[in-house]
C-alpha cells in the first residue's frame, strides 16, 4: 500500500513536471487537459502492470525462463568473446567504477549496481547462470517521449553499427507480456540512438546524418521468450539530454519480404538510460571525448527523473566483454509490456524509409512530441 501511494505520488509529480514544460512553450497548440488525462491513465496502467509482473515472477514458468535467460546470456557472451578474439583476455575484469553521488530521486536506484561483475564479485568459478540470471524485470515508464527523430520503416537487422566508431554494445532485451506472464511474442522492436558524437541518422535536421543514413537504427522480432538482440554502440550525448537509447515496440505488425515491417500499433515507447559510472567511463574514451557539447547528467534530464524510481529501473545490467571498454559491453534488461496498449499517437515519426531512401514525413505530428525545454530529442 505504501509502495502504491508512493508511486501515485510519483505519477502525479511527473504529470506536473510535464505540464510545466507544456506551459513553457507558448504558441504551441497543446490540449493540456487531454495530455494530463492520457498521462494519468498510462501512469496508472503502468502501476497495474508492475503488480502483474511481480505476481508472475514466482511461477514455475518464470523460474524456467530465468534459467534459460542465464544460459542464453552466458552463451551470447561466450560467442561475442570468441568473435572478437577475446578468448584469452581475462573476462569481466572488475573496474573500480564508483557510483556518483546523485539526487534523492535516484538514491534507491543507484544502490543497485548494474555492473554485474562488481555486484557479484565475479571470479572464474562463478557459475554463468548466477551472473546472467536477472531478477530485474521492470516496467519502463509509460512515456510519450519518442523525441523528434523517430524514423519509420527501418531494416530488420541485428547489427546496426555500419562502422560507427564507439564502444561496441550488444543489447539483449527481453519483453514480458504482463497479461500472460509469457515472453511477448510476436513483437517488433525498434531501437535508435545518436552516434558517439551526438548525431542521429535518418533525419534532415541540421547537424544530423541526413535522410539517407540509417546508422544505429534497426528492428528485430522477439523470439518465443520475448528476446531481441542488437549490436550497436554505446550512444553519445547531445545538448540538453542525458545519454539514452530509444525503444518502440509494435504489436500486430506484419513482416515484409524486403526485411522491413508495416502496420500494427505502438504498444510501448520509452528510453533506456545508463548508470553514471559506466557513462563517465565511456565518455572519457575516444571518440566520445571529442564531443564538446556539454553533458547532461541523468539527474538533470527530465526523462530520467520520470523513468527511474522504485518501480521503474531504466538502467540495463552490463558486463564488460574483455578487460577494457573498447572490447565491448554486453547489456541486458527485462521489460514488462502490455501488447494491447496503444500509444501510437505518441510515436509520430519525423521521417520514413523507403526503397528509394529516406523522406520527411509531411504529417509529422509535433503536437505529441513532448521534449524537455531547450533540447532537440
Ligand atoms: C570465487 O568467489 C566465491 C564467492 O564470492 C568465493 O567463495 C570463492 O572462494 C572465489 N574463488 C576464487 C578462486 O577466488
Ligand atoms: C528477486 O526478487 C524477489 C522479489 O522482489 C526478491 O525477494 C528476491 O530476493 C530477488 N532475488 C534475487 C536473486 O535478487
Ligand atoms: C556522427 O555522425 C555525424 C553525421 O553523420 C558525423 O559527421 C560524425 O562524424 C559521426 N561521429 C563519429 C564519431 O563518427
Ligand atoms: C519495403 O516494402 C514496402 C512494401 O512494398 C515498401 O513500402 C517499402 O518502401 C520497402 N522498404 C524498403 C526499405 O525497401
């Protein structure tokens, strides 16, 4: 009950927070009352989903899934190490990455170290299943922040790097259907982020990669356990936002013969954020450290405040694949979603990709793209 009322308070605070930047943009035509109602509704839905997910976690099915997840993640790490010639490099070198002091709203959250090597005091005899089994299922915030740079129609592919320099990041996301307690499947998952120096592909806005670029964007379909895998790089940063990776899930979509998808509805949109210790370590390496745009900490980013609380943990777990960051990271997170949720109206796309390249979306609906003040994504 105490948890419920804390969460309600958070939802309410979040709503006030968003209303304050809606109010701060005179001249834009927002139906404030409707936005308020939508957010309140989705906030409450998320609380229910969280409860449903918790009640799933004790079942035999969930326990079996957790065992499979541990084995799967260990196998992925072994494969990545082999592919990258890291077999003889000490694995999961422990780094002394001290967590930063943060604001009160992050306190409970940062007591959880997302660096599993450190949390578990990994050594060579630690069973892989212990290291990778997660108990960290969460409901990501029911947000409406796909930002102005969503591109519809990207390619179904695992590797989205296209040679972009940066810390290689293998991201495994497992989506659980909170209504059935099973892996969410079929589900089409779209991810995108900026590159190491803060530029997005696929959009025509000044300073970005342009309509005909597709780097760091891709789509995957979940398997029976609700799992997708991407090879990307750790995102960089740009003005006014903390480092983040965008996620959209599409339910009921159709896969097309040309390796794209169409149709269905957007059942979830949100952003992953990264633990400060990791973020700072990455930002200290090239080419991230050539980016002169001031960094925005998680604490200063409106969306992390919204995303991170006792119920919502938007920071993926991670291990290093070798002994240095440039060897790459394996990251994983489990997310609860409700496939019948329809937040399509909040997922307006700035551009779309076709066989002949990218195009601006003439119907791009800026109305539904609510971003914090003085930011662009
Ligand atoms: C590995 O870690 C476990 C648990 O922390 C500990 O009991 C064991 O002694 C360690 N083994 C080595 C070789 O350090
Ligand atoms: C998993 O979560 C449950 C419920 O929150 C908790 O009681 C349990 O200790 C957790 N297990 C691990 C291994 O963290
Ligand atoms: C990021 O993308 C922009 C736009 O394409 C490009 O100019 C820049 O060099 C890229 N950053 C890196 C580190 O390659
Ligand atoms: C894929 O096929 C669809 C349907 O024919 C088409 O609309 C779309 O432009 C194609 N996309 C690409 C990237 O070729």
